[in-house]
C-alpha cells in the first residue's frame, strides 16, 4: 500500500501487525499465561476487540461522545496491560452453564427430598420467622449485588475481566432466585408462612438498613472496578459470609432445619471462585509496573468508603444472632472471623485495612 512520505500506513488487516504466532499456522493472537494455551484462553483472550492490539485501525463505530465500544477510563484504575489478567477459575460460557446447571439440580433435589420427608413442619417456630424475615431480606442483597455486577461487566476493557464479572453476577442472581423459590416451596408446607416478610424487612426493618445502604452504594458507583472490588474484597467477607456462614450455616441444624444450609452452601463455593478472580485482578493492578502507587491509593479510598458501610451493615445485623432458640454461635465470634478474613484478603493485595 503506497502512502505519502512521513505518513504511517493504516490497515484493517490482521496481518498488518506482528503478534504471537504470526509466523506460524496456529493463528493465535496472544501469549499464553503458561507454557501452553488453555481452552479458556483460546475462547476468551482477544474475543473482545482492542484497537491497540494487532489492528492498526481505530474503532469502526464510536458513541456520540467520541468513545469507542470499550474505553479505559471507565475505571479510575490504570494498567500497563489489561490483557494480562486470566481468571484463575478459567470459567467461560460452556463451563459456567454446566456448573450452574449442576448447582440448580442439587438445590432442587435437596428441597424436593426435604419436603417429601415433611422436614419444614419440623422447623422450630421461631426459626421459621427468621427464615421468612431475614433470609427473605437477604435475597434482596444478593439480587442488588448481582444487578450491580451485571451493569459493571459491560465496561470491562477485556473479555477476561468481563467474563469474571458476569459469572460473578450470574451466581448472585441465581442465589437470589434459589432463595425466592425455596421460601415459596417450604411456605406451602408451613401454616401461616408470610412470603412478604422479607421484602418488608428489607425496606423497613432497622436491622437491614445498613446492609441496604451498603448494597445500594455499590449499585450507585459509576466505576465498574469499584463495584467489583467493593463486592468481593469488602462486602462479601464483612457481611455476606458473616450472615451466610456465620449465622445461617451455623444455626439452622440446631433449630431443626437441615435444608437451608444445603441451599446456601453453593454460595460459599461461588464466593471462593469469585474471590480468587478478584484477588488475582487487583493484585496485578496494585503491583503494576507503571501504575502500582496510583492504584494502591485508589483502592485505599475504595476500602475507606466501603469498609465503613460494611461495618455499619454488620453491626445492624447483630440482633439476628440472639433470635433463635438454639444459639450455637455468638455474633462476636462470627464477626471476629469475618474481620480476620478481610485482613487476610487485603494483606494479599498489599493494602492496609482502614481503622474503625
């Protein structure tokens, strides 16, 4: 292609730039994280276009404000190479659908078998009120976080970041749905069960207003990585695990309920996967060769904002621990464990937890 002197050549052809494997017949545009590319990398890396990689043309279609389909300033975080992130859980569409399907089959089987054995009729009466009110309220927290992450994934600069964020959203929305269906089904076996109690508690009960504020603050953030950070690095250890593992999973069986822990348990496995992805991404950013100091300051500000809200939410939930007849765990113990959890997470990222 002829060009005027001093003018750089422009082309939309893939061969107009040198990339990994450009001298072979494999036609792979990326460098694998390991010695060999995984199936996850083959179907994920560079699926989302980036004009800075391989093609010399800019975006074919821009928004009215002049920005392309994806842009780096959708987050205040900076990276020398956004494409370096590869999610540790290696999850993409097919594996995600398979895992979600297995979880749903397990949950529905547990509920069906429990109802067949007339288990809900054996629940402690006070525990029934806790389920309809507080588990019923918790589904709104899960739905709110799932909605926030669904919005956040649209702005991720790479397909790898978008996949990790979107699967995280999917897990949250699935759990909210599981809780809704679970309470509806056992409600048919329990006389006088109030399936609207959870919604009223979420909107009106003082116990839940701190949690509601924390969730809505995440939903209201305009920075997609702040939403992802606040959900997994802050809210989940200080509030999510506190309520799910520190209360429901501990107190249910002591109050005649062997179904709820099985329904909730999948969420704890979900979080381990989401946390591993989040730590890997934010560790890359907090140790970036060119932007580590900037990112650490940014993450420190996010911690200060969201840890304060999460601590307020956790304190508001404290009365729930005193409500069951059987109290196998104390709030102080569960709270101490959640604080140690977030300290471990932030230390892994090289960040300091704000003082209360």
